[in-house]
């Protein structure tokens, strides 16, 4: 039996989130003096299987409300992480009311029956998606939707090969890690789904393939190269904006990708599971780039931060797979999931949160770029809507990643009362609820600047 695991540094630097095992985490845990907290953490470690990026746990929560998480000792954290389900914050009253109402009448529906809430939810999704995305299939989670999309693309095109991006994340199931681009998830898993080709992602700051004009358009040409040389490609799958370390491609890139897929009869699958439902200031991220995918995968925030809920949207002309089971999930038309999704859509529309997010984005742009001008440890700032990445570097010329400083900033912000994640080892990913008040956003950015300033003074004193 193999007993030697990959080193911490090998895993931590390659994965999409911050690590839950490090000297800094141990020091943090040691400072949690509350007896109830320590007991819960010990029991969690005793009864749950340990896995990367969730064990050991950071703290023990007692409640969640709106922007805030509260631990069992009474400490509150602004939640700028939320596993990307918290577009409306935690426990939004309209979402909870819709779920409670649904529970009182129809809490579950077997697949062979339909119901009004499911039909209304499917209809609402097609309306906010617009264009030709007018067919829906529900599932209990985003990873399941990825599997459904891959099945549909194979069936429609007759081709089983898939092109994806290096560093991409599409879920943790075997089919999802097969098409994903993060090697840490595939490590030690043996043979996976055949026929996956990966190309470089479109990046502007840390590109391995810089262009003369600084654009990312040339990255799209790798897709066409693989399609033409490999043959048998049925689908290209990607996030319109990479969530974890906030990579925002250009409009030109996505326009070019859409043209390539059309020319070669390759289905474009957009994974909008973490960013959909308004995070980018649009209902769905592809709308910011003026394109429409053949298949759209959504989840996470769709359930209002309460119910696991996901959906695949596609075009009517792809409604051809009636004789196979694309999903066949027990909770396929979950009444409470559909009720939560309908309430989420209603809140975003009624409160005009898309417009608010765009205004917040302008504020974040100004604040974060002003920080960059003052603090040389910040190498890059990038974002869209209420999704922003702050990349910390040891040197702006070499762009060497400031791993230690990023971890220090994260734990310092936790002490101050702000929770977010670190991606790629050095990118602070800031992802607050869409409902966040401006004064709370300003306070959070003050804490981020304070923590970065302290790290800058400690690691790179002038």
C-alpha cells in the first residue's frame, strides 16, 4: 500500500483554494481558546473523512445571517467567500419564506411527476438567459450538471473528445476532474475519462504566451489548432470568467472562441456555476461578452445559498436525447430547490441587484487600484462585478508569487473579521454577497489594505 502522500507545498501551490494544513493554520487553531469551539473541531476531525481544502476546519459556526457568519464563541466574519452560493447572503428572508411555503405543500416530487414550481422555475431561467437557451434540466449540484452537459455534447455531435483549459475547475467527481485542468485533483486517481485535450487559459498578467499588444486573443487560436489537428472534438468547456483566481478574458477572445466552435461544429459549454445569478453584474457571465453558449451550466447561487440546486440550459434544437438518461437524479425537479431558485431570481430582479453590482464594481476598481499604487506587494488587480482578485508578488518585475505574505494577509483579515480565500497560493479572491451595503464593502477593503500594508512592511520593508 502506498503511504507517502504528495508534499504540502506540491498540493497547496497547485490547487484552486487556500490550504487547510499549514503552520499558519496550526497557529490559528491554537489561538481558538473557546472550549466549545475546540471540542467541535476535535469531533469534526474524529468523525469526518479528512480531505484537502476542508480538513481541518477553520472554526465552528453557530449562525449565518446576510453578510455575516457567527462562530460559537460569538465572533463575526464578513463572508467574502461563501463557496460562491451566497449571492443573496445567508438566510435571505424571501428565500426562506419560499422554501417554508413549499415545504408545507409539496416537499418532494418523484421524477415521473411535474409540478407548477418546477415549470415556473424552468420558464424563469429561460427568460433571464434569453436568446436560444430555452430548454432546461435540473440537478442537485453543479458537478452533476457538468456530467449532463458532457453527455449531451457527445450525443449531439457524435464526438467524445473535449477541449478544456489548464487550471480550470469544473467539480470534483471523476468526470469533472477528467475535464478539469488542475492536476492536484487528478493526482493518484489513475485512468480517467479519455479524450480530453487542454489548452492554455486566456490570461493577461501572468501569461506564458505574451502578445505584442497585450491582448489575449491569440489564446483562442490554440482551440482551433487542437480541433483541426486532433479531430473528433465535440465540445469546448470553460468558465466565461475563471472564478477561483479571477481571470477575466477579453470580449474579443470569447467572440473568437464562439466563431471557432461554430465553424467546426463544436459545442461550447460555459460553466457558470460559481459566477451565475448576478455576480458579474449580468444574470450569466457570458452575457458580458456578447456570446451565447450551446450549453450553460449553473448552480451554487441558484439555490439562494440554502438549497443545493443546479441546472443545465441549452437550445431547443438539442432536445434530441429523449431515449437516454442525461441526469436521472432523485431530486431532479426538487420543489424546494425550484422554490429557492424562483425566490432568488425574484429578489435579484426586484432589488435591481445587477445594476447595483455594476456600481459596486466601479467602486472596487478605484479602491483596489489605489491600493496597488501605494503597496508594491500588489502585482495585479483584476475583476468584474463583485468578483475581484488581488495578486501579491515578491517583485513586480519577476512576478514571483508572494505565498507567505498572502497567507499572512488572509489570517490577519480573519482576525479583523473578514473571510475570503487565497487561490494559486498568492491571489486574494474577494467575493461578497450582491446585497452588501457600501459601508460594509468600504470596511472590508479597509481591513484588506491594513493587512496588506502590514505584510508589505514585514516581508518587504523599504
